[in-house]
């Protein structure tokens, strides 16, 4: 879904669309990012998506805030420590050593598989804002993903919600986007800086309207 690229896109050469820094106060103050594993990735460098048009610029890539992954980390920690606790307590001392060794190997393989699953679901579950549309990629497995998209000019309303102690402290929440498209609602769940994301989308809606007025729509 997401890959690195080199060079300059035709969107950056085209005079039809302005660069996001020209009309967005939010993005103008953001430094282009090369840290592709971040949860908040503004104006990513050398990054493309497999459904990206030639003239389309990626403005922002979002993932769930890292704080939301604490529960998965705690589960993994428990899975790592559990065999050690059993070893110390000698609960299964009556079993043959070879059996206990095989069981431990199987357990740690399952733990490794669970850790990879958690990482992939976090890394590939992305919310993407381009200068033309918003894209919600719901990663289900390595062979299946659900992708929802809508044009910027189809957005009718945007709200952001932040609830709970951790979300207030670490500044993350859910951005709810009402659209006139087939899928009437898209949610960017537990993303960093939801107020900033909402402000950016509002700026982009205004730019789309200005493009139509000035006849810059392709």
C-alpha cells in the first residue's frame, strides 16, 4: 500500500494545483518528514501509495497514536514472562524436559507471531490525506485490506472528539468526516493532534472551492 519513491511528481510540476504550503497554515508550519514509522507524518518525503494518481500529492499520513498500543505491549510482556513464571514455580516439573522445551519453543513462536500481527495492524492501518481526497486503509491481514476513499469536495462536515484522561494528556482523538459519497462517514480513529487534522481538512475544502471558482480543476 505504501512505498518509497524518488524524484518529483508531476503534481509538483503542474500549475493547476498549488502546493499545500501555499494555502494551508497548518502544513506551512510542519517540517516534511522522512520518519515513515511515525503516527503523524506531514508532507512525507519519498513516499507513495499504490492507488495514487500521477498528479496527486500526499499531504498527511496518520496512524493510531502509540499510546493506544499499550495494551498490546502489556499482553506481549505477559506472554514473554509466563513461561519463566511456570519454570520458577515448577508447576510442570513432572513433565519430561523435552516436552517442556518443545512447549516453550511453540509458545515463543506464537508470541513472535502475535507481536508481528500487532505491528502490521498498527503500521498498515493508515489514514491518508492527499490534495485530492482522503483515504482510510483498514488492514485486516497480509492478503486482505479494506480501502475507503472520498474526494475532498465531497466532505460535508468534520468533527473531532477527544475523550478520556490519556487522550487529553497525549493529544489524540477521533476525526469524524461526513461525506456526500457512498460511504457517508469516515473515521480517523485515535490519531494524534485531531484538532490540527480538522483544521487542515477545512483548509483543503476551501482550496477545492477556490479551484472551482478560478477554473483550476482538471
